[in-house]
């Protein structure tokens, strides 16, 4: 497969000097549910005790919501932790091994796999910036230990068609486990309808699905996520570490309060999708090529080096991320509150006159 280094730039300025519009890390600007704030405040004093009992109760509630058994869920402090633990599990034996993902992709699984000396088979997205499922399938060999798909993908914000992904997961998971990362699925056009948890529920497929409370639930800094898989796989993943130990009591109670707060989640989704559409229109007007987004961020091509773009926006009070892949420079902007997006448009107007 065609490979190319994937460059991601970090902010070229001290993070302590935070600008008014932080649109860099795909966080939810509306924060978490007021019910979660209240639950957290009242549970802080319970933080002298380990949260096993609360965690087990939360796990049962999540399992019920997802329609699976509690023994099919593994909790963690954010989904990154679970991506990393899964990669540790599959690549810990060393030897000749590889992981297959898109390029560009979210890199947690790849980073850990490579640290454990596995190869990264980086499969270029199609010309529409979709997962090239055929090429990913073709790349599987006897050393492939894991296939990772973020749907929607980061940093492109693109979504893969449900039917194609279901067929792919059903077929591929007979040969090798497929990890589907659904961090942004609630922001996509079909939302949770497209979740691959249905395959775990159906049973018989070696599919692992990651979900997080960082995005639609607005809890990026609280740290909580989970994976759903077969009972057998979850028990193997649990066998050599203490699952969920990194999640604090106040976080567990906040997640519990947010789980069914549909009103808050819908408010976040509606506002973010509205401002995403406005931002897409803005970029169109500016004749900047953007990828239609199914997430809470938009990536667009820029006619300058990523570091330069970050610095220029920063001068005007905006923090973003920039990337270089497939010989093009890109800027990724997270959808913030309307007022923050206004700061972004004003800054862009100064750069692209
Ligand atoms: N997966 C994807 C595709 C992401 O973009 C992110 C964060 O940006 C994560 C997972 C990690 O989220 P968290 O560790 O906060 O659950």
C-alpha cells in the first residue's frame, strides 16, 4: 500500500496564553449537562473512596442502553485509553505484526502498535476522502493483528456508508479483529443509526466499538469512554490491567447523570450542526476547499504552510490545528459557539482578504 508520513503540527505558542477562540481539539463548547454538573458537585466528597461500585452500576446502565451484557463493556478514562490498551493487547507479543488504518487517521492505535514494533499499513483514503475498504481488505496478510476505522474519520470529518462498513466488518472480522471508533457518530448525518454496535449485539463478529463522553456529552476534560465487544474479547482485554481504574468518582457520577439527558445532547447537536453549516458556507464563499463534515470540526485546504497558518490565526485570537497529508496543507477548525466562530471568520477575513 501507498504510504506517506502524516504530519500533524502542534501549536507554536505557549498553551498558557489561551486565545478567545479555542477551536483546536474538537471539544464541545457547550460543556456538559447541568444535571452532570450538579451530580459532580455533590459527589466530590466521595472521592476519598475508590469508585468500583459506582463504576459497576454505570457499566450496567451503559450495557442496558447499548443492548448488550455488562460483561461486553470495558470502561476507561476516555476512549484514547481504550484504543491504547487494545493496541497493547494485540501487539504485546512483538514479532512480525501490522495494523491497518486509513491515512490520515486518528493515531492512538497506530502510535502504540508502532511503539511495540508493529508496521503501520497506511491506506490512502479514496479521492472522496472516504475509507478505501477494498484496499484495506487487500492489505490484510498473515501478520495483520488489527484493522482500525474511525467512523467518522479524524482529521477528515468524513463518514463511511453504513452498508459498506457493515459488509466490511462482517467479512473482515472473520480473518482479523476490526476496531470501529465512533467518537463523532452523533454529529453524522444518520447519527447512532450507523453504529456498528449492532454487529456486537448480533454476535459472532470480532468487532470492537469505541464510544466516548468527550464529544457530544461535552466531557473531554472529565475523561470517560467505553468499548463494546464480545464477552470473550472483553475478558481477554481485561486480563492484564485494571479496567476503568483511571475514571474518578465525580466523573462517573457526571456520566451517569448525562447518559439520558437527551435535551442537553440535542441542544449541543443542533447548535453545532447549525454552525457547521454556516462555517461550510463561509469557506465556500472564501473559495477554500473543505471536506463536507459529519463531525464537530471541518478540515479545509490552505495555500500556506501549517505552522504559518496556525500562527496567523493565533495572532487574531484563534487556535486551530493544521496538517499536511497527500502533499496538501490543511487547517482543521472545531465548531465552537457562534460567537467563537465569528472570531474565526473575522480572523480568516484578515488572512484571506
Ligand atoms: N477517537 C477519535 C477519532 C478522536 O478524534 C478522539 C479525540 O479527538 C478520540 C478518539 C479520543 O477521545 P477521548 O480519549 O477523549 O475519548
